[in-house]
């Protein structure tokens, strides 16, 4: 990643300063807005306005404006089809978009998913390069979109938990000031019950939506693997460090779904670069992707493998994934301390999570220690 230049650092500091001020003011407003719905509406309006217009004042700091290098980007004529030049790509894009939007409880969800699956399979049966590329381009875009929606849903859940804690912690501080707003609260007292039901409904929908999106990500990744473009999904998942961080504090059921996605993509990552004569730069890109995948998602594997009702992965699946992780680690560079970083991260989360004893990478850890000791002896 390139370092920020001086002209970029100043706006970044200013943006962070303004954001800190806003968050502090917003925290001071939480209790009153929870108790008086008119203020809750006002707080929602101000927050939405701030988040909407802040990126426009700092366009160069928009994280979506500069994407990391993707070594698996496909620049073919199929990209034009996926952008809207083909009825096939438009139909597949529409079906996948509808899958994102409608709830899984709807009886039409399975119909839409079945139509999308049939269209993907029919494109593959034609054995045509352009149709295969259309599958890959549209599925890749849907995978990115679903990841973005999932991250936004998880951030919203985290904000709700933070607001509840802030309300509890600051109850006594704001009690003195609450009388000032009693008259204002009477203006909207009739809508109190409606808003309460609305907030509860939104919270339930948010949790359910996140689990649905995680399940769809696994489905999309599996379809990308069938179409021969699983490396796109692996790269996107490896780059999703923020999503992986949010997953550590997510609901247990959602964590289980994300473990399944990570397990599947770890298998695909292990196969990348096998049996091919890649150039040195390509091999380096693949190694970096594997490194990012482990650094981002290994903590979740250590913490969320048991599940609530039943294990997320069965015994055979766990043993297989342990072997895959060991093989991936063995391909990392020892001289650049890549293995040390991964194994140190594993040891920390593995030992500090008493609820789980998987994945056990003790063999890889011992192997790395032996190699490190040998290297030291040879240097002296």
C-alpha cells in the first residue's frame, strides 16, 4: 500500500477531527434521543446528513475511490456485456440483485435463486468463453455487493449495541437535563409506540439480513468456483480485513456462517498457484493473498468454530481444513517472517479462546521453530 502524501494527510486529520467531534456530540445526545422520539428523529436526520456530505468534502479520502491492485482482474469483452451490453448479463445481474433484496422467508426467493442458478449452468453448458466470462463478471460484482451490504449490516448492529451501552452508562448524567425536553416530548408522544415497534423490527431485520447475506456469499463463491473464477472471491475475501474484524464480535450464528465462507475460500486459496508455471510476480501476488487471507480470517476460525446449536464444521471438515492451513502456511516466506506473523497470531487467539481447541496448528508452529533455530545456528 502506498504511503499517504503530505497533501493527503492534512485532509485526513481534519476529517478525523470533525468525525471525533461529531461522535462525541452524538454520544451526548443518545439518551435524550432514546427517551424523546422527536429528538431521536432529529438525531437520525443530523447523523444521516453528516455521513452523506462528509465524503463529498474529502473525495480523495473515499475508500472506494482507490481500489487495491487485483491481480485477477479480467479485462475482456465480457466486461462490456456485464456492464449492460448483453441481455444475458443484464438478466443474471437482475436476478442476483433481487436475491439480495427479497427476504429468504419469501416463497419467491427460491424461485429467483433457481432461475439464477439455471442461467449460470446454461451459460456453462454452452462451453463458450464469452458466456463463461459473463458468469464470472456478474458473480464477482454480486460478491462485492453482498460483502458491502453485509459489512454495513454488521456496522449497524454494532452501533445499536454501542448506543444501548452508552444509554446505560450515561443515565444519571443526562437525568438532570431531561426535564428541559419534557414539553417537546409531548408533541410526539402519540407516535412513541409506533417508533418503538419500528426500531425493534429494524433490528431483527438487520440480524436476519446479515445471516442471509453470509449464506449468499457462500453460494456465490461456490458458483464462482464452478465457473473457474474462484480466485476473484479469494482475493476479495482476503482484502476484507474490516469485515473480518467485525466478525469477531458478531452474533454466534452469523459467525458460524462466516466460518463456512472462510473455510471454503481457504480451500480455494490453497489450490491457487498449484500445477501452474506462473511468473515470479504472479507467485508473489498469490503468496501475499494467502498471507492476507490467514491474517484476516484465522482469528475467526479460532473463536467461532463450535457454533451454538451444533458444530459449524464436523470432525472430518475440521481435520481437512487444518491440513489446508498447514499447507498454506508452509508456502509463506520464512525470511520475511510471514510464517512467524501468522503463527504468532494463531497462538494468541488459539490460547485465549477457551471455548475452542481448533484449529490446532502446533505442528506448523514446531516446524517453524525448528527452521528458525537452524537458520540461527547457520548464521553464527
